[in-house]
């Protein structure tokens, strides 16, 4: 994988969090990025410099592709999610340019507290 992927999260247009899955690199004994039968996956058990741990990019028919991005640890700067009012915009940017993927989440959220926000994109 030759491009970084950055996840950016906005609350009512204001940036509140971001993290990056770096291109290339070795994580443990193998590459951080691997091609799968349906797309690409990233695993970095020690987390990237911004806290990215896993990314799954799964191909699908129009409107049915899925993206999963997980971060954790002290490197991940998290806002107080209980203060999020929405709408929340989540975007995945590829450093090499297009494509950019995104979803908008509108209140009321399925679940929201100080440490997690769970919802489905519109």
C-alpha cells in the first residue's frame, strides 16, 4: 500500500478527532497493510503514531462497500463524545488523492457517552 489513510471526524463541521494508518511499514514480522480477497487490511498492534490499530477496506457493489477503522491507546487524542451534538461527519481520505469516503451520522445516536458513539451512516 503506497498511500496513507486518514480518518477525520467532524461535529457540526468542526474537526474533533483524526488518526492515520501509515502507508507501507512492517508491523511485527510482516507488512502492516495486506491485500485480502475482498479489499485491504491494516493491522498495527503497537498502533500508529496517531493511535490507528486496524483498518478494513472491503469492496462491494455501489453503496455497499464497508470501511472499519479502529484506534486506541494513549496516542489517540479523543474528545469527550458526550459533548457531541451532530451531525457527525466521518471521512476517510487517501493521501494520493481521490477517492474520499464518508458518512454522516445524525442525532439521536444509537448509543453515545463520554467514550463511544455508535450509529449508522445515512
